[in-house]
C-alpha cells in the first residue's frame, strides 16, 4: 500500500504530464511536381501573397500562370518538387528557376520553398531544401541564389545559412507591400 501511495505522489499532475505521442505522426514523401498538383501549390503560394512579405508578389497567381511556370521549368530541366502526405495532400513545395533570363546565367538559379500552414515548424522546409540542392546538382546547375525578405524571414535566412549559403548582399527598400518598404537579403551557394 505504501508503494502505491508513493507512486501516486511521484506522478505529475495531469496538466504537467507530457502529451501522449500523436497517433498520426507527421509523415510525407517527396517527388517531382505534377501538373495535377498545381491547384494545391497555387493555394499554398497565394496564402503567402495575401498574408506575408516573404514574397513581394501582391497579386495572387492564377492557375494558367502556374501552368506556364511548370512547363517552363520542365522545359529547362529545373527541379520542382512537392512534399506529399500519405493521404495525398500537398504539404509544401520547392523549386528553382532561372535567376536571370540571359543565357550566360543558365547555370545559376533562384530557389523558392513554401509550406502549407499545417506543415510549418516540423522540419519539412529543411528536407525540401536538402532535396532541392541534391536535385539541382544532379541537373548540372552550379549556383543557387536565395532572395529573402529582410523582415520576418529570420528562420529562412538561418535555414539557408545552415546549408552553406553565404550572404552576398542586401538591398534596402526595393519592395513596397502592405504600406511599408521592404528590402532583401541575398545568399548564394556553390554546388561544386
């Protein structure tokens, strides 16, 4: 009896006990984006257009614009990947696109990574960036540029630096969104 009382006293109060492990752990797989993924990709991206300064776009991208981008990137062999839940939900995406249109820049790309709201803070951005770098190397690309907003994107800057991106410059007050001026931080990684 004394042992049972001792065990009862040792047990934390209910509100201090750790939550039991989730029955549904965060699981996903990565694959090449498909044209059928574009409505989900559009929804993820347009959320950031409407609600944040991580993109300087002020107008939502339409499905035809996403289709054009998808086929353009495919034509140029640019990696475009999605993270998908076991149930088939698109959780986030990552892509690289030509940094500039001039032919001499053909081996330099700019990356983009966007996550659905329920997928943030779970390490998915880190996994997408790792996969994007691997696929970019395999595609023969040589340099990746990250152009990141200078306000509210500290986690993105840290993530890129963790992968060996180096800050190469800053541009102040180059964008105007939500009635305020915004700048960018430029980071670069060599894929040699």
